[in-house]
């Protein structure tokens, strides 16, 4: 009688992450409707039933991919921005963090865009929370909220849309830092300063 391969039982959260990793690989450069749960299960080396246990349908799987990408983005932005720095430095840090995130997660964002999930309530809620946190750092005035919304929208757009032909990734960051931030500062937008 042949020996049976010993399977290691993985923590459910680890298994879920492995399925999401496999889904990202399988869905890369394909329309979501073309991909079956069987393909994702094969790539993750699990049963199709297990994929359904974690994600009841394609939309739930894509939303989970979106939420994971958003959590990564928020961690990267939080780590990148020094709350004690001035507005131009913070804008440049945001731009660099968004750029790094787009390079490592661009496929996922293009997939979500193709699937029409950038307007999903959980994606919009996460974005609203991110904008609110940045606006709070910048004074939480109407101008600060509009600045946070606009700047994050521009940086997010570069993850799913190409810049003009004569522009490179850092050009948008330099433009916002050098041209937009002085105007925002003049309107009182920027990190709160504690009295010395």
C-alpha cells in the first residue's frame, strides 16, 4: 500500500491568503468572468469547495482582493508619512508610497478596475477613511478635506491609468509638492504644529 502524503493543516487565515495569492496570479491580465474557481483552486492546490467556503462567489473573491490591496496601501502610507514633517514633504512621501504600491499591486488594481469593483462600497469606504485620516492630519478644514481627496485621487489614478506621454512617475509628485502644496499652505492646509 503506497504511503499517503502527509498534509499540514494550515491556519485558516494563512490558507485564505494562499487562495488570494493564487487568484491574483490566475486573474492577471484576464477578465474575471473568464476565470473559474477550479482554476483558482488548482493554482492554490486546494479543492474547489474550499475556495467556495472562503469566497461564496466571484464578487466576494474580488472584494477580498480589493480589501487586501487597500490594507496594504494603508500600511504603506502610514509607514511613509512622518506626521512631524511639513506639507511638501508629506505630499512627496505619499507620492512615493503610492508609486511603490502601484508597482507591486498594479495588476490587482487593473483587475479591480476591469471588474468594476473600484466603486464597490467597501472600496469606497476604505478610500473615504484614508482621505479622512489625511485630512485630519492637515487640519480637517474644508480645504484640507478637498486637498486630501484630490491628492489621493490623483495618486490612485496613476495605479490604473497611464500618465501623459511626456510625464514620468515622479513628475506628478514633484508637481503636487512644488506647485500645489504652496497654494494649500497659503490656505492654511498642512500638518498641525504644536507650540514649542
